[in-house]
C-alpha cells in the first residue's frame, strides 16, 4: 500500500510540475511566437495576418546595436560575478560546519529585500551626492560621475545577480572531494595545475549554471538600466519593454523577446554538455577508486 501511495504521490507531483510549466512557460512562449508572426495594426496590437517582417527587423542596425551593447554588458557582469563569486563559493564550501550556515546567510540576505529597492539604494552610493563622492570630497578629490552611465548599470547588474552565481558554484564545489587535490599534490602538481585540471573541470556544471542565471537576467532586467543608466541607456530588456508599452508594437516586441528564448536554449545545451562531462568524470573517479580498493 505504501508503494502505491509513493507511486501516486510521485506521479501527482510530476504531473503538477508539468502542468505548471505548460501553463506558465510553454503556452506563453508559444503565444509569443504566434504574435511575432502576425502583423501590426494602428487600431489594435496585432492583426491575424501572417508575416516574417518582424523577424527580418531583428537584423536592422538599430536592433543589432542594442543587442550587442546588451550582450557586452551582460557578459562583463557575468565574468565579474564569476571572478568574485567563485572564491567566495569555494570559501563557503571549505568552511567549517559551524561557519558555513552563516556564510550562506550572507549570500541569502539580499533576497530578503526587493531588488528594485536595492537598485534605488545604489543611487545613494553612486549618485552625485552619494556616499562615494562625499568621501572623495572629504579627501579633497574631484567628484566622479558614477551614475546614469554604463558603469552604474554594470554595478547594478553585478550587485543584484551575484548571489545567483555563488549558490550554483557552492553546490558544485561542495561535491568536490579534497582527496583528489591531495592526490594531485602528491603526484607533483602545483596548486595552479591542480585547479586547472581537477577543480575547474569538475565544477564546470556550476560555472555554466551560474552563468546562465546571471547572463540571461542581465539581458532582460529592464529596470536596472532605466534607474541607473538614464534615458540614454537602451538595453535589450528596455527595448522590449518599450515595444510593448510605448510603441505598442507587440509583434516586433515578441520577435525581440524570442532572442532571449534562443539564447536560453543555447545555454541550456551548454549546461547539459557540461553536466554530461561532469558525470563522465565522476564515473572515471569511481572506477579508479574501485580499482584501488
């Protein structure tokens, strides 16, 4: 009886999950693609007239510039989140059992406050009369222009999305066995060589997962560029928002949104490849241990 209940609960949980994904992920994305294939009307958001013009407009110089600037800024944010997040995740994973929960708490605390409020709080730090410029004034240093530019957007994206990089890295590094590094050192490998050939490949799934969780939201997070970048800073998220809410060009906005979907699929394939490589490495390690035993 208990096995039947477990089987029913498992099937019910999986069914609820699939229904949730279908209702709030699959159907909206299919609707988005359908709208992207329709034409625009002056009197309504779209009309049932099939066309590929909206996707053709994605190759215009205007959209290419927005996409390139967005990808460069999102890429820089992802790289810096990885550079700062990897050492911190490694410290957490190798910390004592007593200190580890407190270090994880430092990562989770930002989630307790709405990201929009935290973005506005950055104005108090980066603004013309913010904390940094007031400190520079006390030191008799000329104030810096730290807000309403790409630098402010970069800081806002990195600050907001850094925890999304640390948590997957921590989960991946925690599973790494220290004995492998000890064995590498016994065989004469330097710390840098052991990291490059053992630690980095085995934690690649966490790196890819964290990069996905930072890069894609960086492209679509429109409120950070609008608050910290000013009116002249137009990135992909803001561009899509303007098409839907200001220009009322839903078909072109839907076509532009499909770029995010394509990037999501590409990065999901990269994560799958990294995870498969990690499983192969784990299998090889298990065989070595079995042979040694």
